[in-house]
C-alpha cells in the first residue's frame, strides 16, 4: 500500500516537469512589455513668465487734467529777448495772471488753468520798444477777420484794422498755439510818440467784455494796450 502512494507521487512529479518544458506559462509571469499608451506623457513646456508691463511715464503738462499749455511763437520784432509775456484773466476773483520771461528763441510756454482760458488776455512788456504810455496787448482778432485769417497789414507789417478785441474765446483743449507779430514805430523822438502794435497771426477767436458784452474797441494804428490790467 505504501509503494502505491510513492508511485502516484512520482507520476505527479513527472507531469509537472513536462508542463514546465513544453512552452506553457510557468507559475512565474513574465513582465509585460510597456505599451505606447502606458508611457508617461512628456511634460508640457513650462510657460514663460509674461514680460513686465512698461512703467507708465509721468503725465506731461499737456495731459494734466484741467490744464492747457499755451505756446507762443514771437516773430520778428515781437521777440523781445528778456522781456516779459503775461497771461491775465480779470473776470475771476481774485484776478488771475501768470508771467514768463522771453528767451532768445522767442518760444514762450505757459501752463494755465483751462477754466480760465475764456476771457484771457496777453500782453508783453519790453524796455527796448518805444514808450507809448501803455503796456501793449496782443490783438487777437480785428473786426474784419475770422478765426484763422491772416490779418491784413500794409507793406511795413502794420495791421490795418481799426477795431479789435484781445479777449480770447478760450479753449477746452490740452494745448493751444499762438503766433504773435509786432509792428513798431519809433515816432518823432518826442515822449509817447512811438507806437507798438501786437497781433495774432493767424487770427484767434474772441469774446465780448464780460460786463457789457461789447466785443470791439478802437485800435488806432492797429494798437491795443492797457495802463492797469487788460480787462475783459
């Protein structure tokens, strides 16, 4: 009986050996080769950091809210180097005014409150000009001209208008350019015989006096002036 059990065990062992040699899988599974889908995805490119936004520059006077930059080009005899150009508004309390020295270039820049440009007037004080007994004021418009017109003059550059206004209509723009010319007459050498006519070229729009509404006043020989303030 015991020998029969040994025979059965031996037969079982031979069967197992045959299975391990005929190409059938053994009890130890081989590692499967990785399929394409099993490979890890390549890392996506690291996004580059955004370029820093440019640092904004400080606002120039021409972009300052509520401020208008006036640029005066003083031509020919109007360019009184060392003289003083003034901007005035006499319709506000207290009256407002600002001055600038005239450089060699004849280019004068003034930053003024935009709300004060309406009824603003401009004058020039110059020691080398003839003494007329008044401070010359820039005639912005003669009665026979429209804004943008070239004011009529004679061959010597003297404006021919007899009525004029120096009270500016004003602007809401950030900048405003003016070209100013002058006609000078030294006179006969006697006190107050000289003449000075300052005028805008091209013509600039004007308004009437704030108190009376009258727009034009006499401009003898094209001249306008004041002895106190250029009231509008």
